[in-house]
C-alpha cells in the first residue's frame, strides 16, 4: 500500500512542480487546506469544526495573497493574521489557542516559501526547488541509514526514540552531497556553498520532523492523518520541508545576491 500510494501520488505532484504556474498554485492551495485540517486535529483535538473554519480564513487569506500579490505581502499578512487568529480563538474560548494560532506561520509561511522559491526566481526557480526537495529527501535517507548502521546516543529520546546523533550527522552529509549534486547540475556559480546550505537544511528538516513528532505525542497520535495509505497524513510527508523551506528562502533571498552562489 505504501509503494502504491507513492506510485499514484508521486507523478502528479512532480508534474505540478515541473510545470509551475497554475498547476503549482493549485498544489500549494490543496496542501494548505489538507495540512491545516491535520494541524487543527493536532492542536485542538477536542473540537475541530470551528477551529478549522476560523483558521482556514487566516491561512487562505495568506496563501491567496501570496498567489496574487507575492511573497512579501503574504508574509506581512501572516504576521498580522497570527495574533488575530489567537484573539478569535480566545474569544471563542478554545483551549489551545496559542497552538491554533501557530498554524498560520507553520502552514502558510512554509508554503509561501515554497511558492516563492519556485515561481519568483525566474529560470532558476525549478532548480532551487529541486535543491530543497532533494536535500530533504537525502536527509531522511541518510539519517535512516546512519541511524540503523551506527546507532549510538539518542537525539531526542522523549520525542522520537529512534532518532540518533549519528542519524543527524548522516542526514547532514547526505543532504550536503545531494545539494552539491543539484547545484553542479544546475550550473551554480559556487556549488561548494551548496555543501554548507544542504547541511543546514538537513538540521532544519530534522527539527521539523521532531516538532511534528512532539505534536503527535502530546495528543497520543501515531500519524497526523490518514490521507495517504501507508504514509499517514500530509504533514507526515512534509514535516521536514515545513521548517527547511523558510530557512532556504531566507538564505537565498537575503544572502543569495551577496553570496552569488547560484
């Protein structure tokens, strides 16, 4: 079932990434809705209809602003929408209003970052997106292989008992090599910098994985959802990207011109 899900869902997702434009925008919007529903399930498990409804207004506004007005306007709106959502949750006496409000930056800003990387960087957009995606995939593979082979001290035993420091280092090495490979293939001016950036993205990706594991553990859930048979929910598949995408967007957006690495 796990392999079948990957075979069925992988091609349309990769096609949307490759095509960009409207196809990619629709993918971003779909992930926003599905991811938000799972976040509400983790943040406010006792009641979901009202929390999801008011959260959807905030996240949809941020994502729509990104698609029609650009990333900078979307980030500003997210900064305003987060406290507004907190106040709305407080007014409706929701128990975990801070976590609920955190869904705006958690879901929306990560997707805004992904959209900015793909659509607002011209011809380099696709290769930058692939750099991020393959770095995170390589992190998961390298961390699993090193953790199983070497073992050793646990990284965060209370949150994720199987993760080890060896796994983290293995993930960093794998991401660095994958990033270097993509940068070299794309003709980056300084592909050696991709080694450093890839390793940083690996740390962010593992942090995202641990954060989602913590959220699931606090409500005694194994998966964030049951959307993808054999894989869990949408957040289970993109938890590393959620933390790594904003970091990569910041690195490339703020320091990319100064570094002249791509």
